[in-house]
């Protein structure tokens, strides 16, 4: 259904270049679908539409929110996700530790 790759990888850089995100480092999730790039709330909505209930319902509700508002909410969630939801990523592995 989806292929996830780190945005820093060569594969991702090439896919983003082909989709028109040349030289940009995205500050959000990026979905490339049929050669077109979607970011922020647009990517989230398109992904949710392809998942099962209740995510599909969330995509439908998100479609009713004006894009600037949805992108602002996406940005607030992205900036505060670790504070609100916990987690901080994984620690780097130290050789020999």
C-alpha cells in the first residue's frame, strides 16, 4: 500500500525531485502519488482515505476544514507531538556499549 523511506535517503530525494520538490527539505510528511507530491494536511488526508475506519472518517472530516487551517493544525501537532504524546525517538547506539 505505502512505501516509507527516510526523507534524507537517495531514493526519497530522487522521488521528490521527480515530483517537483527539487532541492527542498520537507518540514512535513510527503506523499508521492502518481508522480504528484502532497505535504502537510493534504498528505495526511490522502493517506487516511486509503486506511480503514476510523481513519477514513477522519479524512472525510479533514476535507471539510479549509486547507490553511488544517495545515496550521498539522504544524502545531508536528511541533508538539513529543511533548503531548511522549517519545523522543530512539537513542543512538554506541558501539561496544
